[in-house]
């Protein structure tokens, strides 16, 4: 792909999850021989098995926080990297909530996928972590439309068309095959399938999105029912997305019911017949985990609509943004400067400040908003999981941030952002947010260097 077309770089295969912050692998080999006389050679000693000893290490209440002056000195060189372009940032002591370092933290910037931090935080504050989304099949009026059934979208984009027993891209996804089985048992002889896509309102493509990102695999039109989040190759990481995800879902159901998929149409209105089948999505927390680790834009937009529904807002882009930002503001997070048109961060029109992002992380790390605490568990681990699985792996392992840092990434063309939490070398926990716009060719490395400095600055009191 031409560098002038590249927009996103967060499509990374999720590595095996790193549960712990520190892991030590030990292996020893001992082989003894007696000179060159192989007849008297001793049997090689058994090789001890490699062992992993992961553990979440408690931080000390007495660990000293970095001083403002010390951190400013440590950050001076990395923040001056020209590849950062226009950079803003903020660092806070997680225990006290006090700002330790900032650079133009109140300036609105294009946040890219760190916007998903807001969506996740608002979802945790608004919804039950076990919340599920229901997709149903309802009979049409059998007097006027005998044999017609309607697939009713409930807002689940990851309903899977995979056959029973086959792997799905999204863990715990509901299946079209289960809906078909229930319909067959209902006694109706199905002659046609329609799709009710009326749950969501407004446009299905946000302002500032590039239609080319559908083929690029970053997004699909956001519709009330979809299969595999619009992926045309459901188990392929870089799969292009569909332009007709709701109709695709209806066609998948038609095929499962042995009805001609070419006859699938949208329902003229909400169906009034009896419910024939229903399936439920994975719990909210599992969906948030997948959304944050893979930086999935489609999941972010539909979860924002769940927040909007609970808040009594329209189930639209604007309604989702309003519900998310209002919920966070009510939790005491400063939303000054936030101008958003979506809930995924894909739009080039989105603006957030580093201060807002850092306050979202700080709310999760603090004690005032316990419902947000699980947000920290959703963040990818440096060098270990999600979109950070291949980052922070260079350099001396003794000073590496791998395992010590968790953060949400954001990447668009010439845009890099990072917001999360890190334990510094003295054992103090810090929250941070960095946003780099107009970045140079090594901008991602430069923003990682900023966060790595927090781990190793050695600038405590």
C-alpha cells in the first residue's frame, strides 16, 4: 500500500496474552564428558525444564514519586525528537492524582484510537459488565407474507456466519447457525428472509471517515446487524470489510435456512409476528477486551450505541458521542476541548486533549470511580498483547518497559498516540497520555520513547 494511502497501523495479530507484569524464564544445560573416550562418556544430565514465573507485583506505598524538575529534565531530550511533530502530553502520579509533567496538555489534537479509552470508560460506568446484546428472528405477518421471517438487528456486529464448531474471529460470538436451528424448530416453512435494520438512526458512515478504509479493513458501515463485523474473510486479520453488512447477515441466515440469498431484502418496518429465535452476544467485558486489544473500530461504534441506548440518546454517531462524553463529564473528567464525531477515533475530525485522556486513565487508577477500574485490565501490555505485542521489545531487558507498561495505542497517517499506565523503576505508578500529530517517519518509535522514559527516568524525590 502506498504510504500516501496508509491510515491505520493497529491491525496487529493479538499475541498470547501476558497476564503478569514480570516474567522470568530460566533454562540451564549441563553436559559432562570425559575427554574424547566416548565409551566412558557420562550420560548428559537431564535438562531442567524452562519455567515461567509470572506475577503481579504489588507497588510500595512508600515509593517516591518523580519530581516535576527531575521528570522535566528526563523528558527534555525525547520530547524534542522532530519525528514527534506537534506533540502534547501529560503525566500524573496515579496515587495522588497530581500532575507531574505536561506539554500543552490542554490543546485539542487528533487522538486516533485512544478515543476508544473514552468509549470503554463510559461503557463501564453505564452498563453491567455482563451486558449482552440480543439478535432475534421474528415472523412477518403470515397472512400477507406467508413463510417470510425477519432478522432483527439488536446492535451486535460480531454475529458469526461460521458453521457450528468452526473457529470465529471474535471470541464468544453468537452464531447464525443457532438462529437457523431455532427457526427450523418453530414449525414455519421459510420462503424468504428480510432484515430489520431500524434500531440505529442517522448515517451509517461517520464524517471524516475515508470510504477506502472499507477495502483497507478498518471499518464497515455501522448497521444494526452485521456478521463478523463486516469482514469478508472472517478469520483473516487484514480482511476487507463489506459495504452491505446488514444484508450480508440476512443472506447468511437465508443460506442456513436453504433460501435463495439473492432474494433477501430490508423489511418495510419492524415485524409484528411472534419471535422464532434469539441469540446473545458475548458479555460486555469480553467484547471490550477484544475491542481494545485489536483496536476494533466497528465494535467501538456499536458499544457506544449501547451506552446511548442506556442513556436515552439516539442510537447514532452523534448520540453515542453525546452519551459517552456526558457520562465521563458526570464522573468528573474534564472534557474541555473534546470535539468528536465518532467513538472509535477513526475520523480525521476528532479532537481530544492529552489532559482528558490522562484523566480517563487516572479515574480508572484512582478510588473515586471503582466501576472504571477494569479499564486498566483492558489495556494492551507492552511487548505482550494486542496492539503493543510487538512494541517496547528493543533494548536492554533490564531497562525495557515490556511488561511494566499498559496503554491504548492510536495510529493514523502521521498521527500517533499512547495513553495508559506504567510502574517506574522506583515502584511508583504513573498515568500518562501523549498525542503526536504531523509526525515524522519514526513517530511511533519516538512516542514509545516518551513512555519508556517514564519507566526508567530515575528522577524520584
